[in-house]
C-alpha cells in the first residue's frame, strides 16, 4: 500500500505531481479557506506526511491521533503553528522552508519600512478618495529613511538581508538578538545593543524575531514608551510579538509616529480591528514571502522533504 500525503491547502498541480508518482496524495481543495480542524484530524489519522501551512494548528492532539505520521512539512520558515515538543516526543520529523524566502521577505520588510515612514498608503488613499485639492507645504510629510537609525530585533538571515539594503540608504544599524554576531558586526559595522537601548535610539524598529514563549508580547506598553515620538515600528514576523492593544494606544496618543504591519495576532485580521482605524498604520495581509518565484521554491522544499522522509532519507531543513 502506498504511503499517504495530506496537503492542507490547494497547491499547483506541477508542484504536487512528483509526490503523486510515489504516494497517495490527498489535498484540501480550497486555496483561500483553511481546512477545518475536524477534517485535518480525520485526514491525519491515516497520513504518513502532512504538508501544512501557517494557518493549520498542528497540536499534540493532531499528532497523537496520527499513528502513521512520519513528517510534518510546513510551508513557511516559521513553525509556531506546530507543537514542536510533541513532534519530538512522538518521533515525527518537522521541516520548514528557510533561505529561499530570505531576500523576498527582506524586500517586503524594507518596502513596509519605506511605506510607513513616508505615509505611502495614506497618501494613495487620499488621492484615490478625491481629497487631493492642492499640493501643500507640510501635506503628508513623513520621516526620512536615508541616514536614519534602524534597530533590528532578530538578526537572523532576513535581518541581515534587510541590513544589507539599509546600508544602501546609509542607515546606522543597531540590532538585538539572542546571540551576538561578531563576524557580521565587524564586517558591516552593525552595533549590538540591548532591547531598551535599541528602542530608545532607533528611528525605525523592525521586528524579525520568531514567535516563541520568550518573544510573545515582547513589545508592549513599557517598550513602546521607550521609543521616540518620531519612531516607526515595523513587524514582518509574527503578530503575537507586539501587544496590539498597547500599540493602538501608543499610535493614537502619538507616542510613536507610525507602524507598518504585515502580521497580526489573529489572522486574517478583522476589518474592524482598532489598528485598521488609524491613518498612521500601514497594514498588509501577511505577504512577506509572496513572490511567485519564492512561493514555488518554498513548495519545492516541502515536496522534497516529504519525499525524503517517506523514502527513508534525511531531509534538508529539519526543525526537529
Ligand atoms: C513564514 O515563512 O514564516 C512566513 O511568515 C509565511 O510565508
């Protein structure tokens, strides 16, 4: 009997085809709708591999109910949607898709930084809304990016890729990370600082850290109060790292200048979310890695990892 692969989202046939040659492939046939939890659990019962996305909660319960499960391959670099400890205990391999999305995500993070500093979406909305009556001296004035200080929270591969871009804008780069990176610091002149120092000094604070127990709510009322009134906060990682209520209050009270958010604590974010009522928020629907080339490259990594595990080889990009 062929081993079973369950894919939790409709993916392009060309990407799935190599798996169909060797395994029985079942797929949730919706592109825009998350597979319901009961269906996921039911499918997991017989699956040898799960190809998941960040919208699927792969809990201990899901994995304990899947006696044949050998691998969960997540279509993302982040894996906070998977109970990693449970996977480890149950001997299930978890893989992710790093590297191929680094530059694409760094492009988006930098775009968000520019857009929220220079009020780009707000300006476009004014124009499209027929409210542009005249050029005027201080209309839609924002914050300079060139020569400003950028503070990166989470200096992993994507952080370094953003820092490379920021050097072209002659930005001073501060970073805060779990581990200090002496080699790149010396090579590129980044400055390692503690979190409070970064928040006090940066004109642009960019969050790129993974969501973990330690980073949950890392940026809340106290941290926001340390930032400059003219500072811009950009989050291109996971919504749960920022306390959204505290961010809303800080933005509304003018304690910080603006925010650029590609991620929210609960996604998809409701149109009634308080942050979306603020003109100084640039909001995007979690599109950091969304270029055609990158999304296809991510899928290729998942397809290979699943094939490798099911055929007894060691896959690349093992999380556990
Ligand atoms: C990731 O890879 O973790 C992104 O957030 C989804 O593409």
